[in-house]
C-alpha cells in the first residue's frame, strides 16, 4: 500500500514538472519576457495566456534565431523579408470599441492574388506587364482535391496553437496566415489573408496605456512557420477624446494660434468616435472664450466668436455626452425613490466636473454622463480686414515703350497696413492660373496703393490682388478687359497724316485771319463780327484738340499714390 502511494506521488510530481515545463501563450506572445501572473477582467472572446502552446506545430523563435533570415525564402524562390504593420484607432473611451489593423508587406515583386496564392514576378520593373514571367506558389493545392473529412493527413494541421480547430466559414482554406494577438494577459487567434482587422470592447479594460502584440505564422508543409511580429500602444481613457480646429477668413497661418480682432473665428469640434459609440447620445458644448464675454452652451459642434480686444486669451471647452445604456435590475425597496445616481471621478480629471455619472431610472431610461475637456491659448492682434480695388486705368504706350499692355490698379484696405502685395492673373473663369507676382510695399500712413501690372496680350483676365502682413491677408478680385499696348503701323500713319493736315489748315486759317483783321478792322458789320468770333472759337477748339496741354501741370494729380 505504501509503494502504491509512493508511485502515485511520483506520477503527480512528474505531471507537475511537465506542466511547469510546457510552453504557455504568455511565453510566446510576450516574446520570451516573463511576467507575473495577475488577474485581469475577462475580454469577451479572448482566452487566458496561461493556456498551453503547441510548440511542435507552432515553433517559437527568439529574435536572434538565424532561422528568421530564411523563413520566407523556403516559400518562394525569391525569398526576402516580410514585414508587418500594426495600427490602431485609439484613444478609445472606456466602453467603446478599439480597432486594430495588421497588414503584411511582402518583398519587392511579390503579392497575394485573389485565391490566396503568392505571386512572384521575375525581372519585374514598374513598366513590365502584369503577367510577364510569373511564378505562382499555390500552397492550398493539396486541399483543393479533398474535403475536410477526407484530408486526414492534414486534419491535425488546421488547428490553432491551443488545439482549437479553424473556423469553417466560406473561404477559410484560402486564408494561409495565422494571427495571434496578445494584450492584458489574454490572447485572440484568427486566420486571414495578407491583412486582418478586429475590434475589442474596452468595458473591462483598465484606464491607461496598454500594449497590443501580434505574432504571424504562415502555413507550411508539416508545421506553421513564424514570419513576422509587431506591437503597438493603445490608450483607454474616461475622457471624451476631442480636437478643436480654429480658422479665420483673413488669418495667414492657422497653426500659429494668432488671430485678428474684429473678425469672427470659427471653432470646429471633432469627437474621436470611430466605433460610433455616441450615435444615440445627446451632446452639448460649453464654451468660455476667456475675454469676459461669459459662458456659451451650444448643441452643435461648430461655433464662432469675435474678439473685440487685442491680447492673449485662454479658451476652455467642456463637452458633455449623455449616453443611453441598459438599466440595471431594480432591487425592491420600501417607499424610497427608484432613481440612484453613482459618481466616479478619476484621479486625473477636473474635480469640478466628474468624468462619469451613471443614472439609473427605469421610467425615463438609464444613461451614463461622460465629459471631455479642451483648453488652448490664443493671441489676438490687428490685421488686414478688407481690400478694395477702387480704380483700374489702362496706360497708353508709345512706340518706343514696351508693347505689353499696362494697367494701373488703385487699391485700398482696412485694418493694419500691408507689407506685401501679390497679383494673381488667371483666365476669365478664374480657374486657370497664368502667373503671380509678389512685391514688398512700404505704407506709412494711409492704405492707398497703385499697382502697375503688364499683360502678355490683350484680352479678358481675372485679377486677384492680395495684401498681407505677418499675420493676416485679404483678397480683392476683378474681371478686366485689356486693350493693346501700342498702335499698329497703319494706325500710326493715319494719325500722322491727320496731324500734318491739321497743322497746315491751322496755319492757313491764321494767315487769312491776320489779313482780314489788317484791312478791315473798323468796317465790320454785326454779321461779320459774329463770323469772326465763330472762326476764332473754331481755331481755339482746333488747337485744343491737336495740341493738348501736359497733364503733369494738373494739380489734382499731386496726391496720386506711388506706383508698385
């Protein structure tokens, strides 16, 4: 009896030693790093990483193992290194879903086709035909000739490392990669093609940063072969993840947090909710712009505000979401009300506004109140608010001057004084740009600028004139029809001939006038006097037409602004 008892003890000890020596998921998916066994809340659909790992079917390699170098070369002749990229849409509000996407990146000239085969294109170049000299590795050919029940020789291979069989959904035989995810002391396993996507609910995941790791195996002849590993960090938070974008019509640089006074600033709130957790929620936005204007509560994600003073201001935003949730079972009590409110405040939240309030009210529905916070500092300065084109003048050119048509634009602005001016020329539809010219300007008192621009040829153009300074810019547009710069040779000849004819006519008229005045100065009748006065007026108008005075003597042009 004593011998039998001793034999049983030895068997138990041997089993304990074997269990201790067996490889676990934690040993493999933690990349060989040992970690203390801790209790974690169960993630739905996941398993504990203390389960045994079948290292014969799924061998584990250390990072320094030389077999990594040829893990893909045995599959296709070209070989190469397969890399993987693991991304996430975190941060995630606790209770919502967080999604992970893993993608395999094959070596050059290799890809996966629709049937799950690996296509290798020899001597591939960017311009080579798609089907030129291809090698196809059909690693599922063996299973195409038999059903699941008849492939007894491969039946044991279609299982995960914990012994569970592969799911038999449509197309499962074409999924030649096994993905094993690990986080929070638990693992999730699935089969797929060259990419895989999955989501987990964060209700049972503690707040903070966590690590998600993935190990990928490919199908082999007798075992599965590891080909890549990757990991990423994801965040679970009890605050609503929000981002605020600010824009202003005349702001020159939207990233410097410097804006213009007396011009509305648009604030657009983006809530990070890729899993649509807030679809049925009531959301409100409480604004404090820091300029003494008070508090504003909005039901929409977009609002605007105008600062009337210059200076530095701090704006604060609080977002509240009322999320409907299933009601908890109500415990019968005495005549006390059935409404119970529980408040939980995290250590890093705003004490004045808790991050979560759970309200159970079976009659009116049950809700969770969540909050998000945003604060930013902005600077308000003077800026250019408006630009107007008040005059456009075509400059007449002489033969010795440039043949390109010239136009003067007289521009005014409101607000601060500009330091640069840009003129953009485009087609009449204002869609196709034909060039832009920028020049510095010096304006000391009044914003009144004359801009002279040359055009390649006559025609109709769309003109955009922009005045700017360090922090702001404003635009004015106009549609202009430009005439020719200088006259043609035939037109010049006609004008010269008419000019000479006018000169000779004027000289002849002047001689006749002198002669008439010398011999009959007193004997003029009333009718003759009228004729002489009419002739004098005619000559005066004739001279004024062909011999105009210089416009430079016009005192009205003394205030004309400088030309840019």
